[in-house]
C-alpha cells in the first residue's frame, strides 16, 4: 500500500485537529456529559471511522479496507476493556463525576502518545527483523492467557502497579481534590492532589495496554498508515463511551475472555506468518516454511466480528441471569422485625 507523504500530512493534521477540538472546545469545562452529548459524539466518531474505511476500499481495494476494519475493531474492543480498568481506577480514587471527563481525556491523550511511539518502534523492527513476528505471536498468546485469568476475577482483585505504589509512597499528597489541578499549596507546602495520582494510574495503565495492542494490530496489517489510523479512531469517543455505557461496562462479564480468544487467534496468525517468511537458521535451515498457511484478512475480520458478537450476547445473558438471581435472593430474604433482635 503506497501512501503519499501529503496524504500522511493531511490525515495526521485532520485527526490532530479533531483531537484539539475535543480537548480545547468540548472538554474545556469539567462536567459529566449528558446521554445525548455522549451518543452524538460516539455516532460521529464511529461514522467517521466507517467512512474512512470505505475510503480505503475505494482508493486501495478491499484487502486493505478489510485490514483497517479488522484492526479498528480489535483496537476498539481492547480500548473498551481499558475503560473497565479506568472505571475501577476512578472508583478507587473516588474521582468526582464532574472531574472524570478531564481525567479520561488526559488518559486518552497519553494512550495516543504511547501507541504512536510503539507503532514507530514496531514498524522499524518489522522492516529489519522478520523473526519479530515470532516474538509478537508468543507475547500475544501469553497476554491472552493472562487476560483470561484476570477475566475470571472481579474488580476486588485489581492490583495497583509499582508506579502507583511508588507515587503514593514518595509524593507528598493530600486527600482533597483541587478541581482538576494536580497540585495544591497548603500551609506553605506544595502537595499533589489525588488527581495527579489518577493521571499516573491512567498513564501507566495506558502504557501496559499499548504493549498488548500494537502487536495485535500488526498481526492484522503491517501497513503503518492503517495501524496508526485504526488506533486513533479506536481512541476517539472513548471518553463519551465511558459515560454512555456506565454500568453496562460491568455487565460485559465475558469481554476479557472474548478478547483472549481474539488475541490467541492473532498470535497464531503471527506465528504462521513468521514461519511463512522464516529466515532463522535454526528453523527449517533458514528457509521459508511453504506449508505454513497465510490466514486471509476476510477470515480474520469475520472471526473477530463473530467472537465479539457472541461475547456480547453471552455477557448480557449472564448479567441478566445474575441480576435475576440477586433479585430472587433479596425477595426470599426474611424480613427482620424489631422483636427478633
């Protein structure tokens, strides 16, 4: 796929302009977005991604359009899983609802920066070393197993990472929020607010998720232009999605398991691709392994769509049965009268 320099400049410029509008116009006032505001923004960003994908189809063909849509859906799903972690972080730090929009905005910007760095590093590694696909594939399978195990636990098992623990221990912090400011001056001493710790938590979480997401999308396309745009579109509207979904995020109980299946699939796809272009001397004498199949992008896209659909349906059914069981248990709970004490 040949992308002229001016197309890169225009695309990056337009996407940065959209981000700047979201940051400096929509997000300038700390508030909790309304349902209408959130739904409108999400519809706009999703529609924009679909139009962009159709544009890729028109100018470069269905193969590259399929790569974009598969990458975008995978990255969007991983980003939704990110939102669940963000929800836990906001809850743990007791972030007021009206300040959560600002915290999420900063978290998304950090995610975009980290992913941009890893996209560049990944593209350089792929161009120089074909064996990097073996490492990417093995890492995705490991990540999938780890994600599946975490998906079986609830949010009470969430552990703060080393960076958060270090910040809590070493930084002079106050328990009171000062709007969305990161520091406050009390008794002549500069202290960090809980918002600063929230930003550190979101940033380090973004860094860890970027390590997972970039190998995943490189398993679907090796075109840096598609990798970059799929990631940017996957991050757009996440802030509004966080407020629109609300409790629904907690109802997607099988999301991590579904994503694990997708990551295993992409990991296997990467290993097969690595075998197909193999140059390692201790594997098949340094020759390509011709029998290793290349999984077509149409199959990958269909697998991702079906897996996400099944995961969502099963999650909602499971959540409904759990709520029904809780309601039944509450009805069967005997009412205690004062004389029973």
